[in-house]
C-alpha cells in the first residue's frame, strides 16, 4: 500500500472531535478515530488479498493444465470458484 493510498483512507475517516479537522498534510492525527481508520485499512487490505489469491489460483490451474488437463479440470471442480 502506498503512502497516497493511506492518505486517501485517512481523509475518509472522521475525527474524534468533529470541531477539529485532521491535519491536511497527514503528519499529525491526534484527533483521528483510530478504530475507524484501522477498520478501513483492514477492509482495503482484505480486498487486495482476495484479488491476489484469485490471480494465484488462476495461475496455478493454468500451470497444472499445461502439464495435465484432466488434473486441472478436477482441481477447478474440487476447489470451485473463489
């Protein structure tokens, strides 16, 4: 995750004290609702993890298919869609 992606998530979070803005430079976040921020980070990371897992499964089946198409078919049927 890049610094800009972290900042984008930060800007969507609320402050613990609504009257105080979160630092626009993203350097100091004393009033940030850290629970909300952590939850949003986990959500984004989980989606990224699922994306990579799907790509890895597709590559695995593709490789197995190059060796034995019958085994690749069985693997696809056994594991099902992700």
